[in-house]
C-alpha cells in the first residue's frame, strides 16, 4: 500500500513538473518578452488603436450621412373640425383623412462648412501622436524596470552563491576546530565563537534565498509572465558587468533635448492646446449644412395601405432639399473670453516647455555623473573584495595553527562578507545607473541594452 502511494506521488510530481513552463531568459530576451507581454505596454498599444478609431470617427463627421425612416398609423377615430357651413347657427362636424396611412422616407445630410471640423481633424492627428508618444514612453519605462529587476535577481543570486561558499568553508573550518578541541589544542570558547559565525551565516543564506525569490517574482511581473513560470537567467554577472562598463561610450553621445520623450510629449500637448485656441476662434465663423429628403406616403381605408385596390387607396411622393446656415452674431463676450482663456493656457505650456528643456538637460548631466561615479566605486569595491578575501584566508590558516583566535577569524569573515555585499551592491548600482543614463537620453531608438 505504501509503495503504491509512493508511486502515485512520484507520478503526480512528474506531471506537475511537465505542466510547469521553464524559460531560459537572457537580459535581451527578458526585455523583448516584456515589450510584448507587459500590461502597461499592452494597454498603450490598445490606446494607439483607439486613437486610430477616433480619427475615423472625426473624418466621418464631414462625410454624408444617410438615414431611412418610416411609420404606420391607424387612426381609430379621425380628428374633427367644427364649422357653421350653412350659416344657420348649427355647428357642423367635419372629419378629414383616411383611417390608415404610412410614410417612408430617405434623408441625406451633408456638412458644407464648419471650421471646427477642420480643427477636429488636425486634433485627431495630435491625439494619435499623443498615443504614440505614450507607447514609446511606456517602452522606455518597461525596459528600465525589467533591466533593474534582472540585475537585482542576478546580483542576489551571486551574493547567495558567495555566501553559501563562505558557509561551506566555515563549516569545514568548524569541523577541524572541533577535532582539534577534542585533542585539547583549541579551547571550547574558540569553537563556540566559530559556531556563532556559522549560524549567522546560515541565517543570512536563508534571508538571501527569500530575497532572491521575491526578486524573481518581481521580474516575472515586469515581463508579464505567469508567477508559476520557472526561470533560468542566462546572462551572468560577468556579462552584465561588461555591459555596465561598455556604457562609457554613452558618455560621448551628445544630448539632444528635442529627442527626449518627455519634451516631445509636452510639445505634442502644446500642439493640442494650440488647436483648442484655433477651435475657439472658429466659433466666430458661420456653419453651413445641406440636406435632401425623399418621402412616399400611402393612405387607405383598408389596413393594408399598400394594396392599390383598397378602399380609398392612394399614394404620393414628395421630396425636398435644403441649405441651412448658422451665423453667430452676439454672445455677450463669452466667446472672446474663451479665446483669451485658451491663449493663456498656451502661454503656460510655453513656460513649461522651456523649463522642461532645462530640467531634462540637468537630469542628463546628473545621470552622466552618477554613472561615472558608480563605475568608479564598483572598481574600488572589487579591489576590496580581493584584499578582504586574502585577509580571511590568512586568518583561517593562523586559526588552525593556533596563532589567531576565533574572534579574529569572525572579524575577518564578517569583513569579507561585507566587502562582497558592498561589491555586488556597487555592481548593481553601476548597472542601474547605466540604464538610467540611457533613459536620460529619452528616446527609444537610443536604448543600447544589447
């Protein structure tokens, strides 16, 4: 019975493993995947499509519209008119019409001139540009978010690996020290002190494992992946660091604020506001409309009004066309005030545009300085790791030889762990500052994460 249960459990576990999707993912692949599946990207992509539909709607406003209509009426009792026909003082009741009648009609309406229509068409193009700018902004943001999440996951993995190696080495040293204690060469205090170091390392490993899992879930979220997807990150820390150092080429790229997506978005908004101003001016112009109507009426005393042989059956066709105009004459200054309001808002955007240009230039200069400094700090931390590792190994030899105490080893081990953590943090910072430098360029086609 136990054997059958074990086989069943193994089978279920195999099916679960087969059902779980496993994905090998480099940094470039993670970004490419996110640009298709990230929720923010998908929403902005739909916004672009929606803008195209708005364009079609606005174009249709100036094209002919055709409608058909009809009705069928049963006059259960005809309306009456009362007259003294014979002038004899007696009011006579007169009823006109037929009991049944039906009218079918076709009407065509066409906008001849409306200045607001022209402005609306131009505004639709601005709306489309806004949607395109928002989509590009989303791609730049998502690339940054995915890159940062990928960096963090790799850095935590490397930190975990280094800490596990230190834990294994400390476990070996502790075992040797315990053997030496059994022979009376080492005091119990030294063994206890090293045991404390070992248990602290165990706790740190458990904490890093948890942080690594959270970082992986964050990466999946940014990429738009299912949480149960099993990830294997294929871009190593060494390759990422080569990528970080290659970012120095960006320091020589001239910054053009007009290419920055934030500047372009604000410029597009200004175009929209300018069209708002023009639309208010158009309200002073007349509007012209043309129309045509075709109608056919059927009447009869029979319920089937379309039967030509019915009682009092008859029909008639009538048609007409019309041209109408609306000419604004006086609005008590309301339209003038609206024009002035839109002009003031346009001036506000001009001020913001100039301020944004200065702010983006300063932001890019700050990003360049931050990246250069982060890269320098990382290089210094690499040297510190090499030195602290050498100190720890020398202290370990001295501990075995009885020249150094376990407290000395504890301090050397702690110093090494801190230097490794600082180096990895500096590496992560350098990578993120490189991405931030790319983002400060503000254009999708300037992104060089590959």
